C-alpha cells in the first residue's frame, strides 16, 4: 500500500509498477518515476537528514539537484556517500540513509568505472525546458548538428511540475511532440540525465551523465554508472532556467518548510501532497498558483502571507473564492516542531488579525523569495552579469559571440517571453554556425498568467517583522537560526560578520 500523501490520480509516475525501497532501515513503497524525495514525502517521511554543524533536523526543501538539506547516503544497489534526495531516482531494492553530518567514503569501494567520450555539434543547447526545446528545434530544422543536454530523465523543464495548457492542448503533449521530433532527427543528439559542470569560452562543455537509471544501462551497479561527455560546439544556447529563492527567518530550516515551486512539482509530477495544512510566505506572485492548486488537491491552505503591502488583486480574489485568506504586509517570525513543522509564528503590519502577531498550527510552510536566473554556466563560458534591481537578481550582461541565452535564465518569467527568446536564440545560433534557418517554429500560447504585481526584493525578514528577535539580547547570547545556507549551516549573522557587520541585526 502506498502512503496517504499520494493522490489517487495524476502525476507522471507509473502506478502499475510499485517499487520497494528502504530508508533508515524502514521498508517503504514508491512507484516507477518517483525520486527518493517524492517517495519519502508520499510515505509521510519529512525528517530526512541532520545538519552538518548544529545537528538540527532537516527535511526536503526543493525538488531538484539543488537540494541543500535532504542529503542521503545510498548503500544499495550502488554506494555513494552524499546525494540530494530529489536527484536520486527510485529503483527496486534501493537502500539509503539520511546523512548525520558529513558523508563518509562508501565501503567497500565502488567497483563501477565511468568513461569519457567526445561529442561534436554545431549548436549546443543547455536545458530542455520550453526555451531550450524551441531553440533546439529551430536549429535542428535548419540541418545543423544539435546537441541537447538536460539533467532530467525526460524533456519539459518546469512544465513537468505544472498543469499548464496551451492553445494546442496539454503542455506536456506539446513537449512530447517536440521531443519526439528532436529524437527522430539523425543529426540531433539528446543527452538526458546529464549535468553540465563546466564550460569555457572556446565552446567546450563538460557534462556527466548518469547511466544506472537508464533502461539501456542494464542492471544497476553493473559496469559504468557514469559517462563524462566532452562536448565541442560552434554555438551554445544557455537555457538553464531560474531557481526559486528561499527567505531567511528564525528557524527557517525545519522539516516541512519547502519552496513553493517545489511543492507544485511534487503535486503535479509525482502526485504527492507535501502535507495536510499549509501556510504560504511569498514576496511575489508565483507562490499563489501553488497555493490555489494545493487547495484544489485537498490540502488545507490556511493563509498566504504576502510581504508586499498590495497583493495581486486577481490572485487574491481567486484565493478568497477557495477560502484562502491573504494577509498583506505579513511575514513569518518563527516556527516550532522537531520531526516536522507544527506551528508558524506570524507578524503582520497590514490587514490581519487584531494584535498583529499570532501562531498558526500547520505542518507545511511554502516559501518563495523570488527567482534567480541560473547563470553559473553562462558566466563560466565568458558571459558577464549585471544586477537587475527590479527582481533583485543578476541577469545576463555581455556575452561572447559564440554564446546565446534564452528563457527564464534571462530573468524573464512569462512563458511567451521565454519561448520567443528560445526561438530567437536558436535562430541566432544557427546563423552564426553557418546555416540558413528554416521557417519560424510555431510557438504555443500558455494559459498561465504572467506576474502583474512587482515583487518585493528581500532575502531575510527584517527585525521588526521578525518580532524583534536578535542574536544578542537582554545581555546574553542567543544563536541565530535564520539560515542562509542550509547545507553548511550558515546564518544571517555569519554573512553580516563576513561583510564587516557585528551579526546582531
């Protein structure tokens, strides 16, 4: 029997194949298509690991390889000491344990060996989300040799964790049609489960591809489990998307606190509810959609706490129609719970309950502090960055002539802008590589509404919003629990001290 947090419908998992696995000595079940993280959430397991320095309980924060706190040691069918749970694909007989501090070298030594291969192309596209797919298709239809690299088992990017519809039908149907055309082109090479870890100004990119989860790889743990690709391309299109930002507030690291976008991914991609009763803390419009969709899936979303003085009217109205309260000028001032979240302390300077401060019992807190374009590879390949104050993040500046960037990696969050940029980047790369573009690739129209209310640019809850809590107070030291880096237990105070402050604000 699969646990209670799994929805009886939906998701991209294969419900015909139950997959047994063991976590911390406990036998559990998931489905084919699950990650270890989604299967743990489906089974009601929220405390996954312990923090490296302070030994604090930690849970699942994200839905991707950028997971900072839910780190595990895989013991079978292969041994690896420190992997993010959302990046571990579930397989029959998987045995894993949550890390208690730092990882240790697996024993016995892993007998598997990987290889290195070279791959040459005219246009290399990094990322198989909407912008990357359109860029790759534009280049492929011109006859250019195209290499498309993505870290997921299937194409789609952010669309894998949404329920968007296009004018041509379901979003994932469009994804599958584009992916099928690319896979069917003899001059196109698609690398799934491949993570790019280096790029240089000469158009050479290094990627490591996981082979053990691939159907063609044979039995897990047999032969090579990884392959390193050295990819040479005349032109590179960076379509690596954006990452949701957390917010720093007291005790922001408890199991049950996760990014709003991650909760949406678990809901739609894995058919998993992150909890029973939730609050949402946001600085921008994007967290409203997960709140609405989780409510429709049966989660009791009590309140959206919007740090802005004026929430988006149309989204606030949609929340009100579903019984979700929206409180402007609100923030989280602390949390309670051990194995998982039990209560959230809230302060409000806008329209909220009398008194301006109260406690809400809940087991889930979804957080969105805005979005950062994923530009590490763009920067490594010679691109410069500039700060965009409107979104509080770096965006692409000048780029070398062999580098294009498209999609939310540019700071654009509207779907129409992303795919339009993808087509333009694909065309520019095609021309620069010496090919004549074919006719313009038709672009789908999404029913998702763009953000309309400017975000609040902030990365931590200010002292007055956090109930006046400080590191040093009343003559005695109180440790700071506003974590900035969950993986390394770094706090706001650590950052302020490093920047020359005293860490007390």
